[in-house]
């Protein structure tokens, strides 16, 4: 949480250079928002790796699931499809994590590709901004007893909601832009 | 022609130039260039088409940047925005389209808020006890402080076959003196005739969207899933193209132009009728 407060303040200082009263997002502000959003996506990636790891104790996985859930806006869902079935299966965020934790492999290795893509931010009717960050993940699961060796690469298109909020610091009202994660589209790729 | 192919290959290779090792210094997997080359979002298709981002996609070019909408960059980008594996768009047609949009005197760009483009979502709903495909057509519209996607039209086989207005001698009618009998013959027309659409005006056009909403509200249509989405663009003057997503091995992947048509007089209506599944 401390890290995000620091990021928000950095975001504030970055955005204070441009007219804060305006609701339009300037390129400089957009860049600062992108950085904060990416930080949250990286945290999500880290949490997914911890939840999916067989070495993680149940209590620790539960705690990390709580942290991961806090990154998301209420009602966010995962929509998952595979190469063989393009139809989307829908999961609540918590349910998705629980399924990930329950995977029956002796060893699970989740790694992330060093590439991402960030869309423009578009304003929605309620005044909040929405964007999409795309990242790629490789999953490898092995089960010695069943002789299973499963591997896939998925593209994750992650919704981000960007909203101007206010906070009190030393008696002063400070405006800042906050980022929440929203629905995630998970598509298995042919890679 | 050979030079052009070399230039395109060099362009794609330059996008791939980050590859080489399996892990990056950050401990992350290195992309071998395929993900970098892929047009990962529809947003990226717009940016590439207009040359509003760097080759690697990591720098957004705004209007104050010298590379913003650079003609040569656009040329390179648009050449890799076609599906080259399955769509079979003639090379000459692609070249003509490219020359049109990057014309020095009248360059044309795509505008996210510019209208003249819409989405086609192939979905599945439960109806009458079984899963059935429903095609939804969606467009962007201004609303409140921003924009929203709205369902503009629906194509659903059970709705379509429900309306089959007979023509000519086959068409029954309410005779012109029905009013003198207080339209008592409506009973036969509506209750006995299985085709009550016979008694509608010439320009009767069933509104499937209203029916669709009604059936959802009555609980008869229940959403199951989305199968596929594609987009139809009429933004480029006298051209139509279709944008589809290609999830396959290789470098020609992501959101790519899957169909391209140069429009003559009346062609737009023909294409729209085809897309909407009208006769």
C-alpha cells in the first residue's frame, strides 16, 4: 500500500506540472498513469505466480489472493478462452485465483514475457477513463504421478479504470489520479 | 516488387530485434519478436494505421512529435496490417488501398470517434432450450462525459425465419371494404393465418433489436458467451475493409485486415445487407 501512496504522490507531482483542474489527460499525465497501471499489473503478475506455485502455503496463498483482489474494481471478471474453444468462460476474480491454486500439478512455473502494450485512455459516460494493458504469460505445469506435462502461453488484456480522487494531506486537499484493474480477457495463444 | 518485399522484411525484422535470449535481465521471458509484431489491440491497429506510435509500440506519437503520422512509417505499418495467410486479398488491391490512404495530397486516417465503423459480435444465447448463435452489431456513441458501445442491430435466425411475408398471389389481404364490417375479418387474418405479416405495409421491416430486448426481458433469451468479434470499416472514402483477429503461430497475427473492397456506386448498401444478413 505504501508503494502505491508513493506512486500516487509521484503521479501527483508529475501531473501538477500540467493544469490539474482540467479533466483532459495530457501526454505527460498519461505516461504517469501508465506507469502506475503497469505497476499494478506487475503486482498482479507476481501475485498470480505466488498463488499458482505449489510451494506456497494455503494460508499465504489466501493472504495473497486478498491482496490481489484489492487491485480490482468490484465485480471484475476473468474471461478465458482456449485455442480449441473460442467461447469465453467467465470467472469472478476470486474464483479464478482459487482455480489456479487448486491446479493439480506437482510443479507449476508461471513466467511473464518482457513485453506489454498500453492502449490510449478513453473517457466513459461517467467521466472515468478506461484503458487496456496487454501482457503475455507462460504457464508450465508438471505432474510426475500422472505423467502430465502441460504448457500454454496466454495473452491477458487487462482493463484499467482511471479516476480522479481527492485525499487530505496535512490539512490540504490533494487531487490525484487512481488506477483500478477491471475485467481481464485471457486468450490462449499459439506461441 | 523485390525491393518492396525486402523493405517489409527489414521492417518486420526491426520489430523483432529485441529477440535473442530466453530471459531478459529482469528475469522475464524474452519475446522472440512475435508478440511485438502482433497487432495486439484494435487500438494498436488504429495507431499503426495512422503511424501514431513507434515500431516497437512502446512510444505513443502525439501531434507534436516529428514522427507523428510519418508517411514512410505509415507505409511500413499498413503493409503489415493485412492478413497475408488466409484472406487472399489481391496484391494490386492492397497497393491501391495503400496509395489511397497515404496519398500526399489527401492522406486518410482512421478516427476512433469518427463513426463509419462498427463491431460484429458472434455470441451464443440459450433460446427455446438450446444454445443458439446471435450476431450483435455494436457502434460507439457519445454519452454523458464520454463514449459507450451500444447494440445497434441483431441477426438471429429464429427471428428472421419468423417473418416471411408472402408476395403476389400468395399474399392474403384485408379487402378494401373491410372497414364497412368493422374489420370483423381480422379474426381470420390474425388467428387463422400463420402469416399475419401479410397484413403489414409494403415497407414493413421487422425490428429484431426490439424483439431481442423483449425476449431477454421475458427471460426467453439468456446470454451464454461471446465466440468471435470483428469490425467493419467504411471510414476510408470509397473503401470498405473488415478487421479480424488472427490467433496463430508466426508474425502475421493479431488484428489484421481480412477483407478489402473498393466501393462503387451502391456497393456500400450491398455490403451492409450482406453483413446484416438481409436479403
